[in-house]
């Protein structure tokens, strides 16, 4: 019989450098796995690239690693990295062909890696972060749900009729694309994006695909189109903002396991009776998010909200149709 037991580090807040992040096994401090796969670091020259942490400290992509036992490293993380590397080598098509659950696990591992680093730091006696993740019960509940589904990395798991995230795969037009690699994640809203050459993957974790459904019109309009980098930035702003106002946490339930079972089956439930799924859309808050994303083009909030009913868009025209853009011309 296969061991289908899940590990729950949240029960006793077991975030240390001597527990494998994935299975909890006691390890020594030399046993670690990189949060960003070696191939990724090499391909995009990330080793020395700086990364800003939640507590405003700075690390590098190369330095960020998580406690991980040899077994989880060899059996679960390395095959996953290898699969994604192969797929990414074939560009958009390759990544589209990858089972979405694998992409979820890959993104989830990087996201969780940053989170675990934060939680281990907060457990140190003298650290007093401005915002302590570990002291926010609602956030911890969310992370706990997330870790349950992330364990599909180790324990075979079938999600009955859902994917625990929304995935957006986009292609960027080469004409004015100067960034081979880009990375962004937001611990609290669980929004994530990574750009690998011409392909951008944007993901909102733990929304059961609801954000993707909600952005259906945008998806339809941009399907099969190459986006200018500024259009990608706007796309990200829309997804990240949706994650920001997303207001529910899915619950996951494991079906009873029979002795002959070789995997777990998970069902999900979203309580949309007690809570609205989305908080109301607030234009100034969205404009602020868009301004953040558009920083490289120095576009300010006033320009975005010149027509307060229709915020500036590089993606869609007044009829919600895609606006093709080859080159960006500075707006006045
Ligand atoms: Zn392990």
C-alpha cells in the first residue's frame, strides 16, 4: 500500500531549517534545494540577480533555497524541473502542452519557497518584521489550504473537477522586448508571474480557476496574439488586481482512502454565501496597480484615469477588441 499521508507543517508551525519543506523529515542544514531551478538560473543568468524579500531584505535568486530531503529533491523536484525545462525549450507550445497541474506545482514550489523562507525567518527570536505573515490567522489558513494541494508534488493526487489556480500563458512580441527574464510574486494575494524569453506565465494560486473565468473577455480578445511588453504589463495588472480583490478561500476535502488506492482524490468547496467572491472593483486602486506595472514607461495615475470611467488601456479598444501594437509611442 502506498503511503498517501499528507504533511501539515502548519499544525505546529514547523518551519525550521531542519525539516524538509515537503515531507517534514528531519534533515541537517546542508540538505537544501534551490527555489529557482538550476537550469533556470543558468539559462537566464540569475545567480547574482537580486531579489527583494517581504521584509525588504535583499537576497539573490541563486541564494534562495529551502530545506529539502534528498528523497524529495531527487524524486519530486528534479523531475519536475527537468520536465519544465524541456517544455520551456519549445516555447509557448511546449508549455501549453505541459499538464496544467505540473505548471501549478512548478509555480507553487517557487511561491512556497519564498513563503517558507519568510516563515523560517519570522521564527527566529529577534526578528520583528513590519508585517508578520505568521501572525495573521486568515493568511495562515490560506497558506495551509495551498500547501495541501501543493503536496500533489509528492503524494499522487487527483483534483476532481478543478485546478487550484488560474494559469495564463502569453506570448510577447520580440520587436521591443528587452527583458529575457522577469519575475514577480505577491505573497498575500498569491499572484505570480514569470517571463521566460518570449513566454510569460501569469498565475493566481488557490482561486480554483475563478479569476480566469472572470477575465474571459480579456482572454478571448488576446488569444493567439503576441503582446507588446506594455500590453503584457497591463495584462498582469488586470490579473494581479483581480487577485487583490478575490475574497474567498477554497476548502479542499480528501475523499476517504481505501487500502487499494494509489492516489488521493480531492474535492473542493467555495463558500460564496457568507462572502462575495470578489470585493468591489475600485478604479483608483486598479489605476494604482496599473501604474506600478507601467513604471518602466513612466506613466502616471493621472494619465491612467484621464477618463475616470475608462481607464487607459493598451490592450483593448472601446469595444473590448484587441488593439494591435508593434511599437510603443509615448503618450502625452
Ligand atoms: Zn522530503
